[in-house]
């Protein structure tokens, strides 16, 4: 429980703030607390796979950067991605000033939610393409030695010896969306542009390690670790942002109160980060070797759901169940693998 102490403290503070907000407003104390808890649970259920993938990156980072991820990172996640970023989206969509949109969010939440929902297609295309590339990069990783789906994964991993199979497949997917989505031509161009932005961002972030390695040639190991820690931190924050897009929009189906949304999603984001650190410190990924696989398959499923969500309404409960199912299956496979005491190496 040591790794979750800060999360429980944040939960207590957020619930106290939610209670005060609900008591002073027209919502009421009990309703405010109930909605805040519901949003926190929703965020954890949607982002559990995010925690596992985060742990895979975080375990190779220094303790200092792990602490930064848990402190500064949570501020960025809660205030940056769950509060400020949606406001910035509405600012860009409406052309209004940031203070006008902030006032709209507090005084006219229905209008704010309507503007945010109108931007859903571009958000889904951007986040969906980024997450799809995260999944494909794992699937086509030529250096991977452990395979959950046996020879199928092994053969796909061999394709990683080609230059860019994941990027090629992602771009073909985006082209297919552009050509076949039943949307007006201007909206298709918006989806195409946002999707290309997601691809470009992934390529930039994924190339940072190589850039730092070249730049730091001849430097001390500590210097390299510091730069790599910065690159890893940036990657984790962008990954969290991609996960948070649909969560923020989906939260408006539960309540229109942006303060309650921020507090509830903040609780969930804090527990996801604590869970990430817990997985790293307990060596869970080494003990349950297919857990990372399940998380990446869940990310792939989420990417598909986000892209399909451009034209279809997919309930958040379905998204959460898909992610949890992949994690559960990979956990069962890991336990079975431990009992058998044998690996699956087809490299």
C-alpha cells in the first residue's frame, strides 16, 4: 500500500473539494461525491492498460525520473490534459478567447460540452493513430524474444526487420478512413490532417532516444540517463494524453460539471500513476511476462475503437471491458507459464 499513499491522499482532497463544490452549488453533496467516485473508477478501468505500458517504459528510467513522473507528471495529467487541453480544443474550434471558453465551461457547461463533442472526430483521429502506432511498434519489434501468441507474433516480429511496416500499415489505415468514412469532404480532410498529426508526433517521440544517443556520444552514463529519462517522460505524457482524450469527452455523458470531471478524472489518473510505479517496484512485468503483451493488445483495440468512434457511438463501458479482458487473459497466460516453467521463444 506504500505506493498508493499519495493516491489516497489526493482522493481525500479531491472528494473534499467535490463535496464543497456540490454543497455550494445546486448539485448537492451526495451527488457530487458519487459522480466524482464514478469518474475515478471509469478512468482507472479505461487506463489500466496504460499503467502496464507505462511501467514497461518506467522500469528503465532512474528513480529520480520515476518520482518526476509521479509528481510533475500528475499535475500535467490532471490540470493539463483533463482541464486545460479540452479548453484549448474549444478555443481552437470556436475562435473564442481562453477566458471566454473557461467561463463557458463553468457557466454554460452544455454549450461547452457541445463544442467539445464537435471536435471529437479530429481528437479521435489524432489519438487513435498515435495509439495504433504504439501497438504496431510493439507487434513489429524485431528484437522481441517473448511471444504470447506463439508463432503468429514471432512471424510478425520478423517483419520488423523491414524499414517501417508499422508506419506503412498505419498510413494505409488512415488513407482508408479518408476514402471510405461516410463524412462530408471537409470533415474527411480534418480527420486526415489530425491523423497525420498523430503519426508525425509518434515518429518524433519515438526517434528521441536515438537522437539523444547520438548527441550524447562520449558523455557519461549519467548524462545519457538524464536525457533518456526526459525522452521517456515526454513519451509517457503523450501516451497518457492519447488515453485521456476519449475519457474526457466520455465524462460529459456522466456529468456536465467540469470541476467534478477534473476532480474525478484526477483521482483516476493518480491511481493509474501509482499503479504504474507499483508494477515497476514489484517487478510485476518480469514475473508475469505476458502482461505487457495484453496491455499492448488492449491499446490496439482502443485505437480501433477510437477510430471507429469517429462515425459510431461506442459506450465507454465497452472500451473498458475490452481493455480489462486483454489484461486478464494475459495475466492468466502468465500464471500458466510460471507453473509450466518454460518459455516461448521462436526468434
